[in-house]
C-alpha cells in the first residue's frame, strides 16, 4: 500500500479512537458527580454558535407613548365647585 493510504487510515482511525476516549472521559467525570456547573460551562463553551440563536431571540417591539399636553387629559373634568 501507498504511504498516503496509511496516513489517511491513521487519521480516520486516530480520530475515531480519540473521540471514543473523550466520550469515556466525559462519562467517567459525569458519573463521578463532580462539579456540575463546571461541566455546564464546558459544554456551553463547546457548543457556542453551533445552534442558530436567531429564532430564540425576542422580536424588538417599539411602543411609542405620546405625552399628554396640559389640558388634554382623557379623564372627564371633575366637579370642583360646590353649590351652597
């Protein structure tokens, strides 16, 4: 076999073995009940921007409130005079 074929096989099988060992290490530490917050931070850091966050964002809503001017209240005028 050619040298490049051996190199390609080594890369493929090496990456598979590395992935399997990484999974075993993660499962070991997960089952050992170590620092949960640390593992949450690690997995969050590994998955940054892998899932598009656009659909999860709240839409921007702009509500314009008009300021009332003096004498233009919606309330009916109150009876302020007392008839005696």
